[in-house]
């Protein structure tokens, strides 16, 4: 029988008032741990708050090596162990202040430019810009697709100020920010927007296959006040891929249970493992895979998209292996009771984790911002017989920076001669080119951890309940 928990009636105005009276309390602690900074958050529990917090840290490209998450009635308590990309603790006072303010403001309309200007470092712009028109494009992937789209936009006088493109399981999703190449600023004229959409429709339909439902959605953000349809770019890409059902052909590894699971901890199995079972009125979800940046963000995005609430969780990494354990229910209080429900969640988690997996060769571009730049870069890639698996480009004044992951047209290894040709044609714009392996593994431990990894591992779930009370007490002392 399906288990349903009692859910009291909520009044949105009362919830908003409670949140304003009790904003999140954020403590950045550099004393408790010698190797990392602890970001402790105590806040009113509200649906989606976990993703908002993780998003703030992910946008700063911080590494979350461990996290402890618990909700106690109407309150939500979190501890994140974080470092910068070099493994150092956070000591920049402007960065610490930004984290404290950003976590609070993420619940009340977003992070302002004034907040970003006070930070003495670059914040990755991952939100729909208030100064440009955002176009969302989804459909079947094919070699040269981004090149064709950017060429059309350049031909009709649209300047691409930022773009993020993901491909996964023959599907493509893109969010492209444009400004009028002739007059500057967002494309406001409805007729002009319709013309741009028609051109993009033509590109997507040029190789239309039976059963393919490629779609183009135009999102326009107001330049003043709170943005309409405000969205985080990478969250939106997860949503677009989910809507395209890229998870249908995603399967987790079947060596999760039994003695073969030990192979994962010795680094021999690099696939994604997901196990789901009932536990004390919750559905317990255990995820194991190769560790990489933003893994926690991508996993929590999957829960949010499927309308699951994370009540308790523990996440961490040993060497190159990450393990996350979540205790969840649906928003309506239900747990996962049927194998069909569990299978769908497993597929969606695998898809969310593997969408950002790096394939092929990564090259970074840093050059002068100009009209048609994205078209020029992607054309060179296409003409040399390569395909773009993932791309991200942004502009800041007169500077343009971008990262492109390229493979051969079949998604395989790149040809050295083709890569040399791309670097040669792009000239000084290419600042680095490195081979991307698997899931961009980031190691949190040293080689001395190998002894510990081979020891008998206690279940995180068993440890979690015994440590929960101590964790709650520690956070309440903020």
C-alpha cells in the first residue's frame, strides 16, 4: 500500500512573511576543519531551498567535498565542506560576504549586480540576463548543429552574447542570449523576435526526422525589477533535456549490490550506480559514481525536476569516487512504492549526472568580442570534421571566453591532425587544449587514501541517523 504522510495546508503569504522574519542564517567557518571551509546554513524549510544553496556555491566554481543535510520540522539545516578549485580554504573576505548574502538573496528574487560588483573575483553568469533576449532550443542532435544555428543568427544581425549547449543521447539543448547586432540591447520588437524564431525553426527542421519533436521557445526578460521567467541557465538545461526524455535510454550499472560493488571503491568501475529502498518512512536513494565538479548540483536538480523533497542527505567523496545518500519523499508526502517509479528515478538520476560528463577534447578560447565570433569558432570545428558535444561561451565587455568539448562526428576520439588544424586556424584565440576523460574527475584525497578505501566501509545510512542529533545541535549554535 502506498504510504502517504499528512500534509497541512500552506498559505503562501504566511510562508513569505515567516521567511522574511527568519531569513537564512549563514556561517562561514574556517576554524573547525584544517583542510576546508564549512558553510553552515540554518533556515526556514521551503521547497527548493537545497537547490538554491547548492547553486550559489556551484556558480562560484567551489568544490563541495562533503555535505550534511537535514530538515527538522519547519527548519532546514545544512553543512557544506568547501574549497576553491586548488583545494584551498576560503579566506577572501569579499567572497565570504558574497556567499552569505547570495544564499539569503537566492530565496528573495536573485543576486543583484551590486552584490557581484563587491566581489573581488568573477562570478560565472549562469542566469537569464536582464539585458538580452534568451532563446531556448531543443531537438535531435547532429554534427554541426551549433555551427548552423550561430551562422544563421550572425547572418540576420543577432549578436550572441552568451550561449550554453549540451548534447546527450542524440538530444541537444541550448540556451542562447542575443542582442540586436545593429542597435544593441535586447530584441524587443515582437516582429523581429518572430523573424529570429522562424530562422531557427528552419535550421531545426532542415534535418527533421519522423517522430522528432524539436521545439524552440523564446524567453524575454524584462530589464527592470525582478526578471520575468527568471531562471538559472544550467537548471533550465536540465529541464529542457528532461522534457526531451533523454533519460529513456539511461541505465545504471548492475554491479551495485554484492561483492562486485567493492570494485567501485578500488576505482575499477566508473559507471553510475543507483540503489533505492524504503527506510523509516522515506525512500532512501544511494548514488555512487566517479566524482566531478557540480555533481551535487546536478543530482539535486533531478530531484527538483521530479518534485521530490530531500529531507536528509549525506554526500562525500573518497579519492575519485563520490557517494551520496538521500532520504526523500514526493511533494505530496508519498514514497516510491512501485518498481516503475523507482526505475524512472534511477533513469533520471543517471541522465542528470551523465549530461555534464566530459567527452573528447576540451579547448578554451579567449579573444576579442566581436559580431559572429561563435559562428567563426564553430565553423572551424565543423569544417575540420569535428562535432561539439558541449559548449559554453560568454562575453564581458570587449572580451569573449568559451569552452568547447569536441569529438569526431560519431562521438568518438578526436583526430590529432584535425585538432591541430582547429588550433592553427583559430590562432591565438585558443589558450588551452586538453583531453577530457570520463566525468572530469576531481580528487579530494591523496594517494594515501587508498588504504582507507580498501577497508570495510560502513553504510552512510547507518552512520547518518546516529550523527543527526549532533549535527542539528551544531548548526543551531550558529
